[in-house]
C-alpha cells in the first residue's frame, strides 16, 4: 500500500477514486507520564515517554487506515493527513486520526 501526503503520485495515474478512509486510535495518558510532563514543563526538555506514545499511536492509526483502504480494494492512499484532538477537559486522552483518499493507481 502506497501512502502519500501528495494529491497525486508522479509517474502514476489514478484510475479509480474509492473514497475517504480513516484510521483512529484513542490513547489515555498514564499518571506517571502526566507527572513527568509537569516536571519537564518546569525544567524543560523532551517528553520522551509521550513522544514514544505519539509515534506508536500514529503507527497504529496508519495501520488501521491501510486496513480500511485494502478492504475497499485500494492500492494507494492519497492526501494522507493526521489530526490529533484532546478528549475531555482534563486532556488525559488523545484521539489520533489518520485520514486520506483511497484510490487505485496504475
């Protein structure tokens, strides 16, 4: 499965547009990560635990996007983007969404 953030793929032609596809995951932050993030916000520095969690969440979202596109018969997803939203007022959980357009290319 070719996944591109571009609207087309140089050297290929879109032969069929199959529709929008999404890959979602919702991750809760553990209390340890929240405490560590609070300390880092005072002292400065990268929040390595939260960075690792976000990378894993994006990989999970892309895997789900790919599954949905394959189920539609696509061999490519164009204009792939990520959207991240905090859920609830306490920001203890985040929704990560990968989305794009499932197509067939030749």
